[in-house]
């Protein structure tokens, strides 16, 4: 399997299912094994090890080269890849893969356990290249975009620099929360919720800088079509109108991309700034929920608001 963009895949001599991946300089950058070729169910299972974990372009080319060869065979409809948690996940998402499973503590390397991830893509998704749930919406001053697990470091830095600022508005966080590993696990779960339609985690950006976040959680479809909105913003950027603009973008996203009818949001009764943002976005007040959430070490009253989207 050759690729003019610089990836060459060769069968390892003496094997039937083991391959090495080389770059344009003939340096080995990975390997994979076809662990199962199930003709009855028309699927192919692959275990991939890629040694240039952070090289998005090279990994994307590698995946496209493998998929081209797999789907050249009309008898194969589905391809499943098992990879380490350290791999660049955006390459999979941009091609149209779905994160289908997380195998917790599934491999043991140099004294530590690591997760393995299972990504899947079928022939139609591969040919259409349009099944990407990662959405970016540009506003006048800011943009919003779905988080992926590759955003863990950036999100960790956001929480670290806003640790004191957010303390009074969020649950008590232990030390493990402020680690790359925990943020990666949180974003893996968020991405799985995005795939299943139960939640959506979004970053708020000025250019490439993360200045806030918004999350639509507890999504219920059927006759309800409702989600619950939570949000926060970097202390340096509050009071400048960015959160109002972001919430309006999120509401448009909830209507156009998630097909929701109604959004709820609850704020501490003492949080005048947040109440003002919701009212400015035409939310209406439902009432006070007594001892609603455990915030900053105590059960706190919240005012709940709602907005009808359609």
C-alpha cells in the first residue's frame, strides 16, 4: 500500500496479517495487525500502533491509506480500529470515525495501565466523508466548537488559571481534577455523549484561545426535546459581552444541529451577572429550586430559566 503523500505500508515477511508503516524517508512510524477479517459479518478489525502520536497529518494519511485498501474489497462494510489513548484522536474524527468503546486500563506499559479506544467506520461513512459531529460556529467576536479528547491540555490550563474564579460557582474539585489524565477522561466521556446524542461539550474561542465553555447535558428527545445548559468564562474575559454572544450561538447550535425544542439553565440566586446574561438572551424564569446543586461545599438554591427554541 503506497501513498503519494509519503506513507508506505508493507506486509511483514513471514506473516499474513502484520504490517509496518513507513514515512517518505522509509523510517518506521507504526504498525498494525488485522486481528479479524470476518467475511460473514463483512467487517475488519485492526489493532494499530502509531509512533508519531502527535502528528495529525501523517496519521490521517495513514488511516486513509488503510481504509482505501480495506474498502477496495466490496465484501468489507465495517472497519474497527483499536488504538492507545495517546493517539491523536482528531485524525479519526475528521475522517468520520465514531468512538464506539473505551477499554479502561486495558494495556500495561512500563508500570502503568492505559486505556484503549475502539473507533469504527463503515463503507458509507468513509465514502461520504460527511459524518463528522464536530461543529464550529463563528460569531461576530467569538466562535464555539465541540471539544474532543485532544483538547484536554487546553481545557486543563483553562481550569488552572480560573481555579479561584470558578470556585464559588462549581462543585468542589479535588486535586485529581486538575490533571491532564482526568480532563482527557472527561472529554472522552463527553465525546461519547455527543455520539449518543445525550450531551454536547463546547469550547468558546477568540481566535485559537479558549476563553470559556458551555455544555448541553441531560438531553432528552421524544416528546420533550430538552437539554440543560451550563457555562463558564475566563475571568479575564467576563463582563465584555462574550458570554451573551456565546450563549446565542449555543442556542442556535441546539436548535439547528441537536434539534432541541427547549433549553433550561439554572444559576445561583446570588449570581447577578449570570442571571443578566440569560435574561439578555430572552430566557424566562421558572422559579427557585431549593437546595438544587451541591456547589462549593454546600447545597445551594438556584433560579431556573428556560427558553423555547422552536
